[in-house]
């Protein structure tokens, strides 16, 4: 059952423009480029303002950390949001609808370890479990469970590449784009878990009560996503 507080909030905002949560960080510029492509002026948000909320093109644009996007969309504080597939997989219990693969921000979730080092296999054979450091503990745990292996997953917040170098872990699970950071730290990809791109998500109540507006945004963004898919 849809919580009445969320439905009421969406109904109250019915006469206002949709709220779109945008992720700061690596996906921010591609998000703004996508909005420019559908006629939303992003000049102000690209400027030096410290504001977190902007009005443009009939939309309210709210900027935040990528990991916060599903929280705001699930709660109805934003009707729509853009974040990486990695965030959605890590927060798989968030009730949001993923409605469009935007195709930009492509990267891979991988298992990596020191070049030429056999600690991953040795730890599994010797003690029955490998030690894996990651910022994505849920993704890591599900991956090793699904592949029938035991792993002690260590949740870290900083530079995860450090963990195998100093002996905290045998390997890491992390998101990589070019792989340059791994290479510079003497690490190599051992396995690929999943490909990740930016995704458009929608609040489940907004999807029902403001369907025409949501569908309009999706259809305006779709050509750009399809063009990127062909590149």
C-alpha cells in the first residue's frame, strides 16, 4: 500500500513542475548536457552558485550526492532522479521505478587484486573465505553468494585500492571506468560483475499521478540515450 504521506505530497505539488534530483560528481556534467539536449537551460546551475535547488525549463532541479538520489525519490521529495546503476544495485531495497537507461557514465563493477598476486585463491583454499574491501558491500556479498564462494566483506569509505596494498584485504570490489587508478596502484581486474550506466528513476506515486509529465520527460530524453547506445 502506498504511504498516504507520499501520495498527499505529490498531489499537493500537482500544479508545480516536476522535481528532478541530480547527482553531483562524475555524472553531473553529463546530466546537464542531457538536460541541455531537451531544451532545459543549465547555465545557472553550471555557474558558481552555492545553491542546491534551481528552477529551469519547468523543472525544479535539486542537486545532491548520487547515493542520496534513491532516498529522495523513494520518499517523494523528488519526482524523478538520475543516479548510477551501481547506486541502485547497492540500495536495491529502495522502492523506486527505473524507467530509462541514459547510457552515459559507463563503467564496470569489478573484482580486482594485486597484479600477479594469488591471495584471493589462497585465502579461499586456506581459510575458506577471501577478504574483500569495498564501498559496495551489498553488491559484493550478493556476487560471491551467487557464485558459490565465501567472502569476508570489509566496508571501507576512502580509497579502496589501498586495502590490498597494505594487507587489509586480498582484493577489492569497485567501480572502474578506464582502469587507470587500478593500474597506477599495481592492481588488475580479475572478474567483471556488472556494467553500470546512469539511470532515470521515478517515485512510484509520481509515476501514477503525474504519468503524462513523467512520460514527456522520458520521451524527450530517450533519443539522446539511444544515440549514445549506437556510439
